[in-house]
């Protein structure tokens, strides 16, 4: 059905720069979601670092001195030992990261869906195309955002270093970028990029693919319309699947990014993501790959809910077609 030109027409920005508009809109939605759920991300990262078996090779006493604590006790411990606002330590690079990451992945996925792969005549988008598109979008978005993710992970661990009596590594976000660049060069900013994009591929296969598939299934096969109810149900499904697929890769990524490095920027604990995986399973058991799963899931689900509801709404308000 044709739409009158004076009703629901795209805004000039959306019409002239559609990809730039979607990049900015997804960045705005990601910022809202990140601020709302960041304490769970910090808790998840701290849990993933506890009991790291590889530290024993450096004679580091942190493994023995850090007790295993669940999600709630870890979060309360951060508040009691470091202060309430420390729950948002590292949020600035996290926002930087999500503006780049979410913008990159959303623009890439939609370009692949609409231009490269294309939907069927009945508007159905095959699952296999969605899986490939989601993984490729995650890889591209995360590769672009890797420097900000590296800074975020390392800054999240600064509070723990202070409690262990270790010197702080960074005075702030920009100092962290400068120090990593000075010590490891441009290459240093992409430390851990391989496990990072592996995780992003799995997470986006869970997030983008699940959201897109569930949403369009509900719209095409049930009485539900393209509205907030459909967006909410789809985002809840995507958050769960993304957490299940992404947590093991997230543990590996966090450990590689946080490991100490030599003057050439090479890791002292792990040679590669495979080496980190083997050491974790051998030294701590298979379930060590799911350390931090509960806060990851509890964070991913509301993050996905807030992101998708916000993103769909601001697209509507900006005159951009629904996702």
C-alpha cells in the first residue's frame, strides 16, 4: 500500500544518509542500554577473572587471595570495598565501544540483509542467511571497536588491583589509550582481537539472528503486529541465546585482554585463544568457561530489551523504517 508523501516520509537526514542515520541511532540506543546494565557487566568481568589458574606460573598470589564469590556477593563486595560508583568503573570506554560496535554491526547486518543476500518475495529471510549475516556483522563491528573494548576490560579490573595492593595502571580513559599505544603500538590496541571477534560472531548469531528471526516470524505467522510487544518478546529470546553462545568466548576474551604483557606487547600467560581455552579447562574445569554466566545473562537480557525497544522507537520517531 502506497504511503502519501506528506505522511511518514523519511526525515532529510535519514533520506540523504541512511547508513549514517542508522549508525547514530543504534549508538544512541546502545548508550542507554549500557548505562542501565553496566554494573552487571563489571560483576561478570570480575567473576571471570577469579581463580585464574595461569597466574600460578607467574607466582601471583591473586589466585589464592581472591575467594570465589557469587554474583550478588561480588557486586556487594565492590560496593563495600570500593564504593557504589565503582560499579560504573570503565563505563566511558564501554560507551565508546558500543557506539562503534553497535553502529557497525547494525549497519552491516541490514546492508547484508537488504542488499547482499536479499529477502524472499514473501518477505521471509532464510535462517541460514540470517546466521551468516549476524556473524559477519559481529566480526566487523567488534574489530572496529576492539581498542575501546580492551580499555574497558582493563579499567574494570583497576579496583581489584587497588585492593590487592598493586599499583594502578591508568589515571583515566585517555591515559589508558595512550599507555597501551605507547607500550604496544597500534598492534597493542588490538590485543585479544581474535577471541574478541570470535565472541562477537557467536553473540551476534544469538542476538541479531534470533531477534530478526523471532520478530519476523511473529509478525508473519501470528496475530502480533510490529509493535512493542513483538519487540519485547524477540529481544528476550535474543538475550538468552546470545548469553549461551557467547559466555565461553567472553571468558577467554576477558582473560587474554587482562593478562600482563612484556615490552613487545606479547601476553605472558597465554599464547593464543586456544591456549587460554586449554589452560582454563585443564586447570579449572569445563564449567570455568561459564564463569559469570548468570550476571552475563541477567545483563544481556535487559540490555537486549532496552536496546531493541529504544532502537525501534527512535527509528520510528526519526522516520526510519522498522528493523
